[in-house]
C-alpha cells in the first residue's frame, strides 16, 4: 500500500478522470479497504475538494462542483495540450484573456516536472500565434509539435517526409525557424537545404520527423515574422469557392441531408439558402444532388457550368 500522501494524490487523480466511481472499484484501484477509502475521501474534503458520496450497495464517489477551482492533476500529454491551448489564447484580442493566459502559462511551467519543462518551454517560446479566417484542420500530433519546437529553440536541423496537397511525398532536410498557429492550423517555417529557399509546411502533413544532430547558425527570415511569412504564402494559393444556392425545400429538411457540411438559412417555410466553402466544386455538386429538391445557383458561375456538364453526362448514361 502506498503512503497516505501518495495515495491521496492518486485518489484525486482517479476522481478527476471519471464522473463517478463505484466505491468497490475505487478501493480496488487504490488497493485499500473501504474504511481506508472513506478516510482518504474525508482527507480530500478537509483540503477543500468537494467529494459527493452515494451510499448503498452500488455506492460510490464523485467530485462535485465547488465554490473555487481545486488544483488539477494532469498527465504529460494533457500538460502539453494545456500549453497549446493557452498559447493560442495569448494571441486573442481581449487583453484580459491574453494576460490571464500568460500568467497561467507561467504557473504551469513553473511547477512542471523537469522531464516536461523542456518540451513545454520550447513549445511556448517557439510558437507565434496569428489570425486567419479558415476551416478546421486535421488534428496535429503533439509529439511532432514539441519535436519541432525543440529543434527551433536548439537550432538543430530536421529531416521529415512531407505530403503535399496533391498527395506527392518528398523528403525534406531543413533548418527550423518557428511554429505558427494560423487559422486553426499549425505551420512550420524553415529553410529548405535542398531547395535553398524558405518554406512553410502544414504540420499535419509531416511524418517520419527526426533531428539529425547538426546545429546551424540561424538565417534572416525574408519577412517581418514567421506568421507574416505564412500569410504571404497563403495569399498566393488559389482561393476556395464560396457557394450560394437557393433551394425549394424547407430549411429543416435540407439540414438533415447536408447540414453537417453547409450553413442553411431559412427564407420562408418552403425555401432556404445553402452556403458552403470548398476547394473543389466536385463535393458541392454531389451535395446538391443529395438534397432531392429543385435549386438555383447564385454563386459561383463555375458551379453552374459544372452542374450542367454533370447533368449531360448523367442524361447520356
């Protein structure tokens, strides 16, 4: 059996991971008797943690909502996730939120175990936050983020495989500069040693990442900062299509069919307007075929031509 202090911390951690714990299962997890468990729960209550108890054969325990936020116990990956979220909040325009986020980051790093502090400090110091209207992106592996952040801070060259938008895979050897959080996506700005030029990479498209142990002298970035460099590169990409369609059907009916991928605005009980953004016109064309109702395309003209071409092909099929 662990000593009392260690066991109490373990109990707190378990209570924070589940909404409700049966008493028998909780005692087994802690390898204690039901009587000892009750004493440990009372000890948490004395420390200010509101723990509710349910009596009876199926009795158990759960943390309740208290008057003040008690200290939280998080694991390694949760700590990294907290830093990512707080880092994003420091770029908010609301000054009170940004300042509170900075203070929270400082507290988190200060009490962080030594094995985590290096990862956390690198991620916090080597990331720039920016603002950009965009769509949600695929999830990014926190291990990739922290590896890049450490390489940026320590000026260590990296090798990785990069998958472009057209699915073409290339091997890259770079001198890392900064991570940029922009439009709900993470970008990695680095000097490409093969192409001899600065590049920005979508972090969710990076695999097989590893440092090569070689350090370098940092180069001057051809922009005011890394966020501006990423924005300038995105400005040169083809703009997504903005689709606007009038549909002869109730808004609730259309929401059931394609509401997950579009915005539906009710115009009257039998008509609605569908809006969506897409990099290709293929998906909007298929979506319009799924609504099973008459429609009129407002924007863009390219979608009108595509729908007509598809209609001809289907008619001849």
